[in-house]
């Protein structure tokens, strides 16, 4: 008869393998964040091309998520961890969904930029500069997310989680400062630009929230695995 310790060892191997495979999301999210940064700085029709590239990455992430769910529910995974792992997959996938949403909104506004006066376009450019900084922070946090997913060293995990939290707080400050500026200019800004910038700054902040949520979920899963 196979003993319980051996069965647990098999399950731990399965769970660690799933976490390792989820680093694929980090690669996709990092590529999307880099492309978003390019969208924030380019002024020409490249925005449409970049949007299509991010759209394809989002589709690839959906396919990965379907495969991961099948692996989790059909493999040697502890039943009490299935829910956490499925939630982890959904949170990782959400990084790509949000990135595509942001790129699509940039494309839409870019297609109508000729309708706004120069002062309004200048406000949008300044907002995009802030978004570029937020994208840089996202890329920084994603490096720590990769560490969280790939490593089972308790100290490395704790250090990476702490760094993600610090980065998230910095992004919160950028978000709050930009929103304050937008509200101060609300009387003179076209409604579309006001809504565009306020929605996107929240979505970019959400990317960091997802990074933090991923690190918290992995911490919970890691505690269950190592008990």
C-alpha cells in the first residue's frame, strides 16, 4: 500500500510544476507592458499595430488559462488547493485582459485625437508620461512575480512580496496625484479625455494590484505545500 507521505510528495511535485508553468504569464505580461509603454510614447499609426500585438498576446493567455485549468482539475493536485490555483490562473490571466483593455482604449482615443484642441492633447500627453512610469513599475513588479512563482525559497518569496508591496504604493501615489490634477482641470477638459485618463490610471494601478494578489495567493499555496 502506498503511504500518505509518498502521495503528498507526488501532489507537491504537481503543484510546484503548475506554479512554474505560470511564469509564462509573466513573460506575456512583461511583453504587453513594454508594448503599452511604447503606445504611451508614440504619436503615429503604430498604436493600431501595437494594439493588435497585445490582442494576440491576450488570446494566447486565454489558451494557456484553458490548458492550466484542465491540468489543475485533472492532475495530481491536492483538492484543497484547487480553488486557490484556479484563482491564481484567473488573476494571472487578468493581467493580460487589462493590458488589452488599456491598449484598445488608447487606440480608440488616438483615432479621434484630431477632434481635440492642442491644450487637451497636451493634458493627454502628460497623462501618458505618468502612464509610462506606471508601466515601468509594472515591469519591475513582474520580475518579482516571476520570483514568487518560480522559487520555493521562503526568504526569496518574502523579499519579493515586500518589494511588490512597495512598488504598488509608489504606483498608488502616481495614480492619486494624476487624478487630483485631472479633477482640477475638469472644467476645461473634454469629457472623453477626462474619462479616458481616469479609467486608464485605475486600470494601470489594477495591474499592480494583480501582482500583489498573485504574490499573496502563492504565499498561501506555499504554506499549504510546505506544511
